[in-house]
C-alpha cells in the first residue's frame, strides 16, 4: 500500500524525522528521497528497499538488514550501522562520513565513489566490494576484511588498516600516504602505482603482490615482507632492505 501511495504521489517527499521503525518489516519499501533523519531502524528488515537519495543522517540502523537494497547517493553521516547487513547493496555515491560501521557486512556491495571519511569500520567485511574512487580519509579499518576488493584510485590517506586483510585486493593507483598499515596482509594484491609514501608498514606482508611503480619513499618498512613480490626494481629492493624490510634477492 505504501509503495502504491508513493507512486501515486511522487511529488511528495516523506518526512519521517525521528520515527521509531525498529524491528519493522519494510522489505522492498520505497523510501527514495525520504527524510529519515534520526529514525530508529535498528534490526529492521529493509531487504531490496529503495532508499535512493534518502536522508539517514544520525539514523540508527544497528543490526538492520539492507540486503541488496538500493542506497545510491544516500546520506548516512554520523549514522549507526553497527553489525548491519549490506550484502550486495548499491551504495555508489553514498556518504558515510563519521558513521559507525563496526562489523558491518558489505560483501559484494557497490560503494564506487562513496564517502567514508572518518568512518569506524573496525572488523567490517568488505570482501569483494567495489570501492573504486571511494574516500576513506582517516577511516578506522582495523582488522577489516578487504580481500578481493576493488580499491582502484581509492583514498586511504591517514586511514588505520592495522591487521586488515587485503589478500588479492586491487589498489592500483590508490593513495595510502601516512596510513597505518601495521601487519596488513597484501599477499597477491595488485599495487600498481600505489602511493605508500610515509605509510607505517611494519610487519606488512607483500608476498606475491604486484608492486610495479609503487612508491615507498619515506615509508616505515621495517619487518615488512617482500618475498616473491613482483615489479620491484633492483634499486627498490636494495633501498627497502636497507630500511629493514625482508626482501628476496
């Protein structure tokens, strides 16, 4: 009934500021362009929902299910999405600035061009996610799973990825300057032209990674493992070894 009403009154943009919709079944609901500022959607079921351009600033989506929902361009600034299911969700251009995304599940989600500046993504699962040109400036991705993710051209400047899993991820031309990359697993990752300048890479594992044109100037690489890494020049290997990295000859 709601979706039929929206279709008949397309000119009306719903205003549900502060509403309590916790644990509500809202499967395939049409909340496109709706004002959901501060709404409580904790543990709500929003599978396949239409939330294109919705205002979810400071909304509570803790434990909500947004499986395959369309959230293109939605605003999640300072929202709570702790443990939220966003598997396969469409999140291109969405804004998660300063949002709480601890242990959120973004498996195979589309986050191309999304803003995640200062977001808390501790333990989040972003494996296989499309993150091209996404902005993670200053985000906390400690112990996050980014294995197989596409991070081409992503901005990870000053982000904290301590103990994150980036096995097989593609960070071609990504910017990770001044990032905390302690004990990160980069095995088999594609790191062509990746900018690691001034990054903290102590204990990172680059075995079998492709490092053509990667820039490690002024990075702290003591204890980082570059065994069987591809694309490093002889001079790069010598320089990395001189700074305490473990490099195969």
